C-alpha cells in the first residue's frame, strides 16, 4: 500500500450509531456491479446506506476514465460535494474505480479533502479502511489483485435484473483505450463461482442476468470456453441470460452458432464496430476489418432472426478522412443497429494513440460528423422499432415508467424498453405484450 501526501487524520469521532455511506456511480455496467458489491460488503460490516449527502459520513465516487469528459465531470462533482465537509468536518471522501487508478495521487492533490483513492482491484477494501483510521491521509491503494473478495451477492435496486462479472480487465490493444491501463490484464472468474452467483440470484427472485466482462468472448477456464459457460449458466434456474461486451474479432461464427442452441440466451448482441473503415480500424488496432464485421452481423442475423444489434462508434479518430467517415455511415446503414453509443474521439494519456498518432481531426469536424451519424442512427432505430408495431413480445416488467409513474416499464429479450399499463403484481413477471406505438427509444404496448 502506498500512502502519500501525509496530513493530519481528521478528528474522527466514532459514533455510537452506524456510519452512513453514500455511493455515486459513473461509467459502465461493471462499475454498477462493483458499487453493488461494495454496498453488500459495507452492509455486512454494519454500515448503513443513505441517499442524503448532508446525512452521509462517507461519500464514495465510483469513477470512469474512458474519456476526458468522464474525469473532468468527477473533478467538478468533487468540488461541488466539498461543501458538505464544511458542515461536517468528519465527512470522508473516497474516489474508487478507473479514474482513481488512472490519476492516483493527482486526485488528492487537486481535491485535498479526498481521503481514499482505491483502484478497481482494491475498492473492496474500503469497509476495512473505514473501520480503522490510518496514521495519515490520504490512503492510496492502486495495487493489482485478484478479485477474490468475500463471496457476496451484490446489492441492486432492481431485484429482477442483475449483473454478474465473469472476467475483469482486458488484453486487447485498441490504440485509443485506457481500460487495459485502468483495469489491467484479463482475469477470468471460475465457472463454479459464476454459476453459484447466478443460482443464488435466481433463488432470490432474479429473472435475468447480464454476464459482464470487458471482453466476454475470450473468457476461458481449464479448456472451457465462453459458449460452454453460457450453457452452464443456462442450466441454472435463471430465466434470461445476456452478456456484454463482445469484441467482434473474438465473436467467431462457431460461437454464434453454438449460442443459438441456448433458448434462455436473449437475442441482443452488443458488438462495438468503432469505425466502418478498415484503414481506421487498423490504426485503432482493432484486429478486424469492415468486411469481417459485416459478415459477423450477417451471421448473427442468420442464427437469431429477431436479434437486436447495438454498437459503439468513435468519430474523428486520428487521421480520419471524410471518405473514411462516410464508410462508417455506410456500415451503419448496412448493419441496421437498434441503438448505438456514439462518441467524439478523446485522447487518453498513456495510450498507444496518445503517444504515436496525432489527434488531427478538428473538434468542429468531429462534432459535425457526430451529428450526422447520430441523425442517421436515430432514423434507423425508429425504423427498426416501427416494424415491431402489431407484434407480441415477451417483456420482463421491472419498475414504474420514468416519465409516467402511473404506468410500468419492462425489457424485451432484445433489450428494448416497453411502457405498458398494469398493476403492481406484474413486477418481476415475464408477460406477453402487444406493441402499439414506438419511437427511436421506447416501445408502447398493451398486456395480453
Ligand atoms: N475516446 C472516445 N471514445 C472512446 N471509447 C473508448 N475509448 C475512447 C476514447 N479514447 C468508447 C468506445 C468503447 C466505449 C466504451 O467507449 O467506443 O467501446
Ligand atoms: Fe468502465 Fe471503461 Fe469507464 Fe472503467 S474506463 S468505468 S471499464 S467504461
């Protein structure tokens, strides 16, 4: 453990009541999962959770480092939250996750009230750190580790849908990406543990699990492959299985074919294309071509005729020409994505691109290309959804509609949100819904 920037320990008064912790989560599903693990560990140790910043004894920010914006947002948020320290000098701040790993001691240098900086392999030790004051603050621990923390079932507000981590870290070499730096090498979780966690969740009433990893397709364990794991998870009492994220280079035709033999596997595939130009893909070091990607989409559609396919796209990567960008537009047109996360390229210090490729596409060009792409994608999503009107889909009802709390929302097997009327006894149930109306993001339907 490294402890730097020594300053006096806050005058912590150990209270007779349990201490309350508030967690804010940024970034991806893995962070949501980790926050759930942390909450379970904290509760086991006698901490209480709160949503009221003014009542918190500890505020935890679980952070992301994927784009510069993700980091500057957290720095801004820390500034805002520091006001609570004025009213409560014992309040402690913890920054955990990818940005903690990426920026380390620079965080307390910029925000001196931050007491704990713990990377993605060390966040689980926070309850232990909180229980005994160190000699000095801040406590910084960015060590790599396995993730063999106590076997806890993560806490999730939605009891019917849960994440289960199958691997952590990433061995790919994408030129733009900071994740291999923040989350380290890929480590696969043993299948027995994964299956036990899924079965434990199913017993508690979870209907659907999302298996998580930075690159799920390369999960292996003693000769078993990812598709074997899906088979094992399918044999538990869980009713729906999905996974995220796949790397197009590792989603081979035999894996796709085998996956089609598991009826519990939901027909939704998130396949980040990043660019539709083979030249850009090569500069990005993605290790596949445009042609490979489009063939993969075709193979998924052949085996799963009702599949939804979603993607991630980066616009304005180093050296991207107008013609190369147009290839992204045409690949999007051919692939008919149901939704896409689309981003302007953001240089991440320490990555291959930051060190070897100039960030030479002007911001205004990136922005203009992004707008064109978003417009095309949105039109396509609307079209795809319009085709669903009149069809009957299986929906897992999982909560009140955000816009209209009198109504309910649920998820199709294709990962689309459906809004419907009903009673609270629908919650957590798989029901058949006839789709009546759609837009780019949401389907509306009536219960059959
Ligand atoms: N700039 C912009 N977008 C990025 N992503 C990853 N790194 C960067 C970056 N440096 C995007 C990719 C990835 C998603 C999670 O975030 O599209 O799939
Ligand atoms: Fe998740 Fe990647 Fe962000 Fe880390 S950097 S929180 S792995 S999206």
